[in-house]
């Protein structure tokens, strides 16, 4: 299977900070679905430059992360193309080791940049605890649906 056929879905977040861990909760739910062989799912943890390794040999990557988009908790927004560099920088929400944009820029410098989508979910509560707020827990089916739409859009 060639690099460009491989799609990697990477959830980012900290499970110890409630809604900040939405990306991890979402990929754990995705693992329950039957997916084509060319799709791999990863727990990206709190990010950092290890994300470069996870993106390696992928033609396309979907990140799922908590993003402060100024909307109601559980609201989902997606970024692609130039919006990743312009809009995502302005409204992102991250307590991760390394900013996701820094990782994307590094992948560009290394000439290893796949086509990227970011699915951002508005958190409600970011404090110590391992449970999602009810709003984000209820948003997981919609997040999964959005992931499948993004997968379909790659072939369009």
C-alpha cells in the first residue's frame, strides 16, 4: 500500500484534564468501528514532536483535538488547507507539550507533510478529572460522523 493511500487519525489530549482529552476519547470510540485497511488510529497523547513520527508515511492525517472556538461546549469545527495556519492559530486551545502548528511546520521543513484536517471540539470543563462533560460525551457520535465525512472528502 502506497504512502498516499494511508490515512492516519490521531487523537490529541490529556485524559487527566476532563474535556481536554476529547481527542483520545474520540479515537478510542473509533477503534470500535470497522475501518478500511488503509486507516490507522493513534492516541497522540499530549502531542509534541512524536506526532511527526505518527504522521510519517501517511498521505492524509486527521487530528482530533479540543479547540476553543467560542461556541457552545461540544460544538465541532474543522480546519484544512490555509485555515490550519490562519484560523486555527487564533482560536486553538491547547495544554499540550508542543503546539500542533509547530509540528505541522516541522513536517513541512522535513518535506513530510501529508494532507491534514483538524477536527476541533469546544471543551466545557478543563480541570483535573478523567470524565468528559456530558456535552462532550454526547458529541462523540457527531465527532465520529465528522471523521467519516473527512475521510470521504479526501477522495473527492
